[in-house]
């Protein structure tokens, strides 16, 4: 017998279908973001760290989402799940969450049942507060599920920053005017930085510390690497070819 979907992973019934509706949701809901929280010291928790990512087949309007749970201490994979569905929202910069969250919630719901416990943290391949309306994918997903979330992106979404120092752990503020919306963080010596921001129920210091903990061998966090590979496999299994990574 299949258990019912946890309501925390159900898509809201009034999910928008137009750009104007989506912007209105962001403007209305961003006040629910919590900046701050009490996450365990990276590497000491007894729970799971989850990465989520998506891949698209643009020709067939398909999206595959993956959620991969890693042991919080040794980063071994403890559970994984995928969800494949139709793309139901157009591509609009700043509104990517509305294309991705339906499938991501599906994958997280399955993962939750397999894990049997709530994750310590969800790491999104995207933005949280480092977003024009301070409500990127990581923030939106965190508010919907109540989970601590952070965003770790490959580019700065147009915000400015000084080049961080050359060593792993060096960072500089990611700025919108005088407001710090995230940090450019060097995860490997001499390698391009990543762009880290709070999603929900986390601090920027914790977001950077967890990113470094997860990026122990590569530029990208292990959560993102694993989820990226899994969603691409899921899309191929559905008979689709994933679009090239941006």
C-alpha cells in the first residue's frame, strides 16, 4: 500500500501559470523567509544533507528532478529519488522556481518516505536571497517545505562582487547596491568561485561552511554533483536527452 504524500511536499493549488501571477506570489511570500537558524556544525550532524537539481528536454517539454541525501558526516549516499513531468511554466529569468519546484517537490516527497526523517539541510543548484526579489528557488522551496535551505549557484545573477582571495574558503560579498545578498566563495584553490546565499532557516556563515564541507573534492558541492548526475539519468530513462548544462 502506498502512503499518502506528505502535505509539505504537495504543490499549492493556486500555483501560478503566468508571469504576473508568479511575481505576485514572490512579492507576497518572500516575507515568510527566515534568515537564521541553528544548524549543526558541518560534519557533526547525525542527519542527512540533501541536494536537488533538475534537467530539461526542451523538445519534449519534460523536466526531471532529483533529490539525493548524503550522510551529514561522511557524505555517503543514503537515499535518492527522482520525479519526471511536463514543464508547466515558461522560461523567465527570475522565475525559474515556477518551472522547477513542481518536479522538485515530487522528488523530495519520495525521498522523505525513503529516508524516514527530515533532512538537516537542502542545497539547491540556484539562488536564495541572491535574487532580484530576494526569493529564488532555495527560498521558495524552504518556505513551502519548512526545511532549512541554501542556494549555491555557478554565476552571480548580475550582482557585483570583488574577486575573492585565491585560496579555498576565501570569499567576498555579493552586493546589490550596498546590500549583501550572498557571498562569492572559493571552494578550490585558484578555481572560479561559487555564489552562495541563504534560502530559508540558515545564516550566510552556515551556508558557506556547509558549501565548503560538501565541496571537499570538487568545485561543486557533492550534493549538487550527485543530484545533477541523477536527474540526467532519469531524463534519459524517460526517453529524453538532457539539454546541455548552462
